[in-house]
């Protein structure tokens, strides 16, 4: 199946990827539960290449996925990925059915973009940060998960009495230790936790590889890692639509 639109449904929003040829050519960011907005965006899309528009969707949020699929039912055929067995990738983890599909479709895309026999690491900076290893044989080997920068900021604000809500930025001029005021201390701490966690994890995963891995960085907070030096990595690629590309590739693997 060659999809016209691929859909990544997260915890706070969804993304549509408009497919042209063998890639996701354009990304639209839409609210999670507003069918009127979906209808408005759908009306702007070019006519489908075939008789019916072909959608492919995956999600870490099953209720939101089911609502979207119900909406899309009368607007074209839809391929839905809900289980790891739906995806063209092997897993070597303890509980494969509990691995988030966002991690797996990102791994599908990274494997497709990496030369044969070369391992890959994916870093996705969103509500959560995930760091995942795909070995040289293309097998998903697991990884790590920790809170994303905005979640850290919200937790510090909501679970303390006086700490303000601090929006993380990639302005590393804000990274000052010791910070001289509370807002700067929050920004410094969040950037340190994010960059330190990613650096440590990617270095540990790279040590497990016989050859240097390729690194793929994606997610809404990926820009916060712009200044990092990945000296232990063979090559670094920032891919805005890594998850959407994985959904597209998985859909095209279906008859």
C-alpha cells in the first residue's frame, strides 16, 4: 500500500505527513481532538492519486487513534498500526507488545536510511525522550526513556510551591552554572539533564556496536540538542519526520 497521508498521533497533538514519491514531503501539525480542523485541512489537500485517499496511522494513544480512524473511515482507506507485529522490524526485548509504536516506527525509518550492516541510534525529543538502538542486522534492541524538557519544566512547576514555569530554549548562553537566578537555574538544569542524558545514553549504546552507529535525531525538542558534539557517532542526521517516514515505509511493506 502506498499511502497519500501518514498520521502520527501522540499524547498532545497529531501530525500529518503528505507523501510525494518515496518520501514525506510536507508535515502538518494538528490538534488531537478537533475534527473540524481536520476537515478544513483535508479540504486543502490535492486530490488523491487513486480513487480513494489512502491513509496510514500509528499512535501511542489508542483512544485518540480510534477516534481518528472513525473520522477517516469515510474519507478513504486506512492502514492502522496498533501492534509491533504490524511493523516490518524484528525486536529483541523482554516485552515487545509494550514498546511504544513511536519508537518502533522511528526505528523502521532509521533502518531504511542506514547503509546495510551499520547500526543506528534514534533520539526522539518530545513529551518523553527516547533513545533507541537498532543493531547492524536491523534488530530493535531497546533503549531508554526519560522525561522531555517541557515535562521536566511542568513537573518542577506543578509539584513545588514556588518554582515558576520555565520554557526550555536552545540558547546555550542560558546554560550557566552556577546560575544567578531561579529562572536561569531551571533552564540550566533542564538543558543539563537533557543533553547529559542523551550524551551518556548514546555513548553507552555506541559502545555495544562493533562499528560506529549512525544517529537520527527527531521530535519537537530536537533543536535543543543542536550544539552537542557527537564524536563517537559515524554521522548525525536531523529528521523532522522520522516517525512519519517509518509509518510510510511500514505501509508500503503491506500488500
